[in-house]
């Protein structure tokens, strides 16, 4: 029998794991009453009438079950699963007993973010190579009528040393770790006279990665720690981007001489270039508050949805260009992903994002996690925040005062509906909106650009401004 190894039931389990059904009670009661009445009344016809019930019950109980069924859940081999992709799984019931299971009723819970469209049985081959019974199991298909298909009971029969698979197929509607299960099964055997207790298996968590929204930034990085990279910095140096023409100076390479300008000016001139620099990008996720309602991959996006999908897009863009990317959470948990580059880091980022949760807390988040040992002075800090908490604005202002290059990305949904028909609720909502606009204006006065996430190119202009400020001379040595 295929599937993971499941411990067999012990010899002490059958007595506690199997129980007589009402059918057995009725058969024994009817046969006993007819026999007693036949003996007391001296009527042979009553004894003859009781004989089929007694013999049928004895024949059905000639081979009693000795082991409980085995139940496990397996996930389909479809590679990494992304929002909107096809998900498949199977709930398997195995028969390790020496008798056939006449009837198996199984049921499984499934996360509401996994929409199961098709469900049905597929028979597996017996473990010893023998062909399983030809009795076809029954299943169901359809759209479920608004109810999850997997939550309905499914019925099948399982022969000796065989297994049946309840195959589930559908769509993954949202990122995260979504459970399939727990799943349970009950078995009837001995002609329906004995039934097992419900055997429950633990759920299997399906990893659904966020769908990467289109994002492409062509900006110059504000500052970089390395000397070689994919970005054109605003500083002169060895690179491939032309910055202008200047007079030849000691140390300039001869191949940089611009002969046309030199002949015209009667003095050697060289072509000046911009150096190529690598960069470190820190994506800071504000998880203090949530707003909006998630509608899945094709529906409305909540704050957390926008935050996770935008983080995946930003990380994919910069990692593809060879930069180092790290992730931080601004919240009580203060989770952190160390900076690294390459394809492996991108897969780690996606795995890290599956555990992002909103952690509302009245206490101030641990600010030391944003110290110089974690936030390099050369790093570009992209903060994804809905700006629903005053502590988030204060954190942005502190980062800007500390000399960090900060870009705030507003993740609050634009279609956030205002409350209606609730007294002063609509007025309070409008006042809150005004207060939030004032907060954003104050952040911009502190030098923190705030831009709404809009997919491709949404950060280009603000990152150009940050890069320009990074190379501007500072007044008073500040």
C-alpha cells in the first residue's frame, strides 16, 4: 500500500475501537425473542423463522476485524504553488486488516482559501501486488453549491490490504500556509454489524506563495556599500555609463581619451563615467494594524495582502539585479531575514513571507532591532506601512533623522469604504482621513517620501529624488 508509514493498531485497540451497530442489536434481539417464544409456546415455526437471523448474524461475525483503518493526507506533486494556481491533494484510507471493509465514510476539512472544485475516489493497487476489488467506490463532483466539496462525506469500500484515495483538486485563492484536514474515516464491516470509531489524521499545510505583482525600477541607488554592481551610481568612477568629458588628469587611463574633444580644445580630455555599485535593500513590513477585507487573488486586497505581494515584487526585482535584500518586521515579534543575494534568497523571502501576521500590541515595538548592526547607513530602507498607527510615523521619522535613506510605501486600500448610517461614524472617518493626510505631510517635511504602491514603476520618481538628495552637499556638515 502506498503512502507514508502509519503505525498499526495494537491488539488492545479492536475491543475499544469497534462497536456493534443497531443492526446487530436488532438481529440478536429478534432471533432471541423468536427462539424463546418458540420454546415456550412449543411452536416450531417460530424457531424456523429465527434460524435465518441467527445463522446470518453468526456467518457475518465469523471473521472479526483486528485493526483500525489507516488515514493520511498527501499533497500533489505540482511544484511551488502560487496564488491562483491549481492545488491537488489526496486523503487516503488504507485497510491493514484481514477482512474487507464493506463501507468507508470519510470526510475532510479544507481551508476556505483553497477552493475545491473536483473531488472523487481513485483506487490504489494492493500492497502485495494483488488486484483490488472490482466494486467501484462512489464519489461526487460539481461546484459544491457554495459549500466546500471536501467537507461532504464520501463513501467507498476497501478490500484487504488495499487503499482508496479521495482526490481533491481546485484553486489556491490566497497566499499563506493553508491546512487540508484534519481528515477522518469510519468503517463498517461484518455486513454492517460492526463499526469502528472515527480515525482522525492531522492536517497537512499547503504552502501558497504570494503572486508577484509587476514591479520594475530603473532608478539610481542612493548609495551602495560595494564598488561593483548593476546600478549606475551618481558618483564618478569606473563604469559603463557616460557622465561627461573632463580635462585629462594624472592617473586617467589612456583608453578613456576623447580624441575629438582633445583635438578641438588642443588639450587632452577624457570621458568620465559613473561607477557601477551594488546595493543593500531593506524591506521593512509594518504589521501593527490591518485594514480592508481580503478577497483572494482576484478580489480586493487588504493591507496585509498588499504588503506581502509588494514585498515579494520588490525583493524579486532587486535580487534579480544582484543586490542584497533583507526583511524586517515592525511589530512585537520583530522577525528578521538576514541580507543575502541570489535565487536562494528569493525562495527564502517567499518562505519567510508565509508567516507574516498582524500583531496588534499596545507596547512600543522593540526599537533596538533597527540599530546600526541591522540597518546599514548605506542601505535603502523601503517601509511598507498603512500609516494607521502613530508609532509607525514616529519610527519613519527616527529613521530619517538617523541618516537612513527611507521610502515609505502606503499600503492602505484606496477603496476602503467609510461607515454609513452609524451616527457620527462618517464624520469621525472624515476627521481621521484628514489627520492621516496631515501625518503624511509631516513625514514629507522630515524628508520621508510617501508614495502609494501602484505596481510597475511606482517607486521610480521617489527613488530618483532620494538618490539626488544622497549626493547633495549637506549644510553645516550634517
